[in-house]
C-alpha cells in the first residue's frame, strides 16, 4: 500500500484496515460509499460510527480490507471496501449492527454508492475508480 491515492486536497484517507480475507489473490468485489450529512455534528457522529465499525473489520468474513475517507468541509465521508465476493459485502450490509445504524440514519443522511467486480485487487485501479465518486459532488448536494 505504498502508492499515493489520487484524491484532491481536503480528502482524509484513514489507513488500510485488512480483513480476514486480506491475502485473497482472486476476484474481488469493491464498494465505494459516499455519505452526505447536513450538519457538522452529524458528520462527526458518522465518522465516529465508521471508526467503530472499522474496529470490527478484522473479523468480518469475506472482508479483504477497507479505507475510510472523509471530506469534512463538505460534510461527506464513506468507505472504500474490498471483499472476496459480492455475497460477503451483502452479508455485511445485512449484519444487524450495520442495519441498525443505517435505519437510525435513514432520512438524516444521503448515501450514494458505486460497486464493481474486479479480476483481482489492484490498488491503483480501485483508487482510480473510487476517485470518480469521491472527486465529484455528492448527487444529493445542492
């Protein structure tokens, strides 16, 4: 993880957090989430929840790894997660802890996402495509 991400100034990228499938060499599923909050206190809470969820990352079956990212000045943030399969990512989305958080924030935050399958985990390719989401205004802004 030595390459620098191509994200513009003002983007905070937390260190890579490997999951139990970190040594996966086959096909992967990548998901980029982009949350847009309406206030500074809300974005702070979202960041804190993201960090708490990140602490569980090492035990999430099928997780290759994750970066959390933020653009505090825009009240935005999210994750770039890599999974050994789409099924593993969907299992996380349905995980009761994650589902409870998403229900609690429904209507208070806007969410956009991009996801794709890749033949293998290539950091430069992931960052390039993730940048397409991160570098553009959130679709719920305006």
